[in-house]
């Protein structure tokens, strides 16, 4: 099975999740990883206009989250996983709403439109793209306002794994990517690169382009701790 060699290789390491997301913790724990949660203090204030596309933004944010935690960790051998999920529609990047009014604004913009969800992941930085078509075309203002108080900690103002699942007609691609962590893609890249042993020293990055199963091409970076 795909997961076995990855889990085996990670079993002797301290795996730190640089995120307070209960959904990411659940996904990784269910995969058999022993996770310690250390939320990142990285301020998510990157200038979106500096990035050519949404997944570059998500990847860079995930990388910075992971590096911030890695620099604080006192352990000799450990792995830090960072992740960031964004929703895009009409050329705009939507992250977590700041309040109910902001969530309502996001849901109104998404109502009746196919949109994309990008998740960047580090140590293995990767992205997956999933298209979603909202059900109820369009959602009424009453429905939007009723729901907009629930998803304050979710990109785009809704959570497909909770009540928001009633709003989505279909998902193309990795469902767990929409939830917040593309586990299958992560495991493939972790197995592809045998760079998760002896992680000490300074951080370094390696990036390349790949194409997976006819999906849009993307980029990933491996972020390791290696000897000086």
C-alpha cells in the first residue's frame, strides 16, 4: 500500500503539525502518524499581488508556517508539516473570514459559481486543485446569512466536511484537499523523495514542476533540516 512505506519512514521521527486545524490533525492521525501540534506564529500577511497564481501563494504561506515552527523547535530530529488552504473565484483569493459579515460576503461571491481550492503543504510542499459547484443556484440571502456564522476558521467561509457539505454539488479532484490536507499527494511526494531522514541543521529548499494524472501542473518544494 502507498501509505505503508511513508508511515514506516516517519514512525521514528517527531512529526510536528504547524497548524491548529482540527481537520488536518484528524487527517494525519487517521493515516497513522503520531502528531504533535505546534501552531505557527507566522503572520499570514504576504502580498498576494506578488504571486503569479493562487497555488504559489498557498505554497509560500505553508512553507513560511513550517519554517517559523522549525526555527522554534528545540529537538534534534523532527519533521514539521505546514499547510495553507485558499479558495479562489473570479481571480480573487479567499482565506478565513474575519467576521460573520465577511463570511457572508465570501459566500455571496461563491454562490452558484464553480471555484477552486488550493492547498500548499510543507515539508513536502505540494498543491492540488479541486473544483466545486455550489448547490442552490443561487443561494438566497437568508440561507447565506444563516450559514455564515458557522465557518469562521475555514478558507472561503465554508467547510465542506461539515454543514457546508450541503452546499456543494460536486468536487473534482481530492476531497481531502478541499478539507485542508491532500494526504494522497503528500504521501506520493514523501515516497518520491527520500529526504525525510536525519533532518538537522539549516533549512533548504528544492523545487520542480510536475504533472499528475492529467491534473494541472504545479510546483512543490522539499523543506529539510540538514547538517551544516
